[in-house]
C-alpha cells in the first residue's frame, strides 16, 4: 500500500464495485455523510442512500450511488457492503433492485 493511502473495497451482492487505493472516501451514513482519511478512528456505521465518492491517489474521483449497507473502517482499510451500487441516483432505482435485510 502506498504511503498516505486508504485500501478501499465496495461490494454489492452481484459484484465488486471498487477495489483499490484512495486518498479520501465520502459516504452517506444514516445520520449524515461521513468523510474518511488515512488515520481515521475505527468505525462501523449503517449506510443510507446517496452518492459515494472515492478520491484516487494521484487524482481522479470515482462516484456512484449506494443504497443500504454497512461501512467499516479499520487500520486504513475501508470496506462498504451495500445492497446497491450504480450510476443511477437512489430515487431512480427500481424498488425490486433493492433487497432489505428484513426481506421487505
């Protein structure tokens, strides 16, 4: 891992959406957006619906929408498990595309 890098992995039920190094991550937690940089305290939070951004080392940003999931930060590793990740904003996601933990 490069100096100053976060190891980031975003996984949806059907694929690995992103896996690589980043300088920063922003994600929609249930109670507001969370920003993560190297050295962030360990954290586990529920993810709501909204835009997630990953700032790549050396420039460039990946951006996609996520809906429902869990985000874990530990030792400069960020892992997001989400029910949905894609290019469409959450309000345009077909209801049948999202499966909630309670089966609803």
